[in-house]
């Protein structure tokens, strides 16, 4: 196991690589991760809002463009 003191000594790019590696390992078997009920509830609420016409969706490219503009 990697000690927290070792992680503190890593550069930010090294920490990102570590995160990506850990996430890739978790993603191998996504069924091992229990989705919290509140996540399911939020998704259900968003789905209902879409079905009832109270929400809209954007194409991914447009969403990325809007996010990029918002953070600049």
C-alpha cells in the first residue's frame, strides 16, 4: 500500500496518474462499487424532469463548450 506521506511527496501530475490508475482498477469490476441510494434518487428525479419536460439536455460538445466558457 502507498503511505500517505509518499502521496504528499508526489507532484500533482504524479497524483493524477495515481488517481487514474486506481480508477482503472475499480472500473474493471464496477459491480463491486455500491451506488448510494441518494445517487439513484437524484438520477430518478432528473429522469422524471426530462420526461415531464421540465429539463433539457445538451449535446456533449455543446455542454463542454458552455463549461469552458463558464470557467474562463
